[in-house]
C-alpha cells in the first residue's frame, strides 16, 4: 500500500514523467505521483498521467511551450518552496527525463539554498521513446558509435558547433527544441561537413498514439518539416542510425500488456 509516511513533512520529488504515455513512467514515478499533495507540472505532461495524482492534490501547470507566455522559472521555484513550507509532498513533474533539457539543476540548487530536502526520479527521454516507437537505434555497431543530444534553440538562436560529434558521420545527433530552426540547423551541419545525403528522421509526439514520423536526407530537412506542419513537440535525428526508422503500424506501438 502507498502511504505518505515514507517522506518527512515538506519534501520535493523531481519526477520524470516520460514523453506522454503512462506505460513509460517508472514505478517510482507512479508512486511519487500517487502520494503527491501538490503537483507542479510541465506543459508536455499528458492528461492521462495527471489523472494518476490524487483528486485532492493541488495541480498547477507551470509549463513552458516554446515562445508562448508561461510562468517564469523564478516563479516556479518560489511556488515550490511556498508549497513545501506548508508541509506538503510536492511533486515537480517534468516531461521526459528531468536531466535532459529539463532545468532540473536550477530547481535543485534553489531548493538547497532554501534548505529543502529533495529527490530526483529519472524518466524516459523523448529520444528513447521515439527510437523504441519507430524502431531505430540511437547507436549502431559500425555505423553510429556515439550519441549527442543538442538543443536547436539557444539564447542567441544558434546551435553549438563545439558540441562533440557535430561533424562526425559516426555520431548520431538528436536535436530537441529544433522545429523552428531546421533550415539553419541543416545549413550549419552541412557547413560542418555532414553530407547532403545524411539520413534524417523527424518525430512528432514520440511515445504517444498520435506520433508521426518523417524520414529523408539532410538536404531536404527544411522541406520535410515545412510540409508536415507539426503542432506537437518535435525531435530531429541526424545520422546513419536514423535510416533504420520504420514507418510502423501505430496500433502495434500502442499495444497494452494488461
Ligand atoms: C524542454 S525540452 C524537454 C525534454 C525532456 N526533458 C525529455 O527528456 O524528453 C522540450 C523538447 O523536448 C522534445 N520533446 C519532448 N517530448 C516530446 C515528444 N513526445 N515527442 C517529440 N519530442 C519531444 C521537443 O523537442 C521539445 O521541444
């Protein structure tokens, strides 16, 4: 049986919810959510996952989606502390894995500066969910010996060419937050030495029933993204491993085991 007695009064659990499907949550994440007294969640956390929290739990969306207006990071931090000071178990629920472009370190440091105890639970990052759903590897013997996660959106709008492997054909690149910047990414990678025929895969809503895959070559990346007119979260994969992406029957990837 799940009880609240396992943690002291006033505690924060920073939880990775995975990319949307309840089946991608860890058992620890599920238990934390079921014992939450206050829940601060990201915009990308699905309704199905939110429904797992107790009905009496306070639920507040603190999510950020691209350029849209949302609560600032400093307000989220302050809210966490305010709720914890009431003696609640606060769950800070993040999409995917908290340690991948999740600002988790900023939140941990803030909690520590306020003397608040906390624990972090990992989650399935969107790249892993996309790879499983569309059946491509992220590394592949002899073809992709390294993997780099990058952000397509930095403060100055550029991608970081110092990142290890950007020009190495044996490195798989996965871009998060990249859908508005694909033409620039393609041009930058080409200038860095990636060939025009490098395989690319673009996955929208990875891990969810409405997921979509587009595949092609680096030279046509911008056109592929424009034609798809994605509305959901999008990941971009560049490198040899992405040539294995399969246009699968989505009813197979949503098969349940109970
Ligand atoms: C702020 S980052 C958070 C990443 C998250 N912590 C993770 O581990 O997946 C948000 C970006 O992650 C990617 N993303 C998150 N969920 C996704 C999904 N279900 N499908 C495709 N991309 C996703 C998108 O690139 C989105 O812009």
